[in-house]
């Protein structure tokens, strides 16, 4: 099984941006964490981060027929992007939404998620662990049984 983990704008600034909210660990630490989870679960994983909405749409389109599950933290685009929602719908790849913070406990505008409409599950407020939960969900729900 091949997973794709997509991170949106400003997540490359982890460890620098609003540390009280997002923690002290940087994006490289998040990538290491995700890779370790993939190894543990026996799946392959690709990581992609972009600050550009169109680049995220392009990466989702490129996943068509190549990727079995998508974990996506669209960051600020969560709350604005119909284009990312439509891309996820277009490729019909099982997807989970992840947020480091509990978006429902923050400003009202963060309670809206377009992307959620194309996702099986949302894991928000668990820090890095939300990525683990999303990966486990996708492997359990869509992974092939071990041979
Ligand atoms: C975020 C929450 C978003 O509202 C915010 O714009 C982000 C990060 C999170 O991981 O908690 O950039 O997706």
C-alpha cells in the first residue's frame, strides 16, 4: 500500500511559527515521524509540502492510480479551497484530514472545512499523532491483508 501525506502552507515553518500552538518540533521532525509510522505499518509513504494551492491540486491529480490513500493537512486552505476538495473528489482516493490543533476550538472561520467533504475521517488536535491515527485508519480500512 502506498500513502501520500500532503502538508499545506506554512507547515514548513513548524518549530518557528506560533510554537505555543504548533509545538517546537520542525517539519523535518514531522517527516521523520510519518516515515517511522509507515515503516511500522509496513506501507510506503511519500511526503509533499507546498505553500501553493495549485501545486497541491497538481500533486493530488498526479496521485491518480498511483496512490492508495491520502493524509492531508491542507492548513489554511482547509477553510477556503474548493479546488483541493474537487481534486480529492476527482481522483477518488481514500483520504483523511489532519490538523495539529483542534480547529473546532479556535476561531469560527477554522470550523469550516471544504476538504472534509472528501475525507473519511478528521483527526484534529492530536499534534503529530493525528498523522499516525490517519495512517492507521487508512491501512486498516483500505490496506490489503498481509499475505
Ligand atoms: C492547521 C490549522 C489551520 O487552521 C491553520 O491554518 C494551519 C494549520 C493545523 O494543523 O492545526 O496552518 O491545519
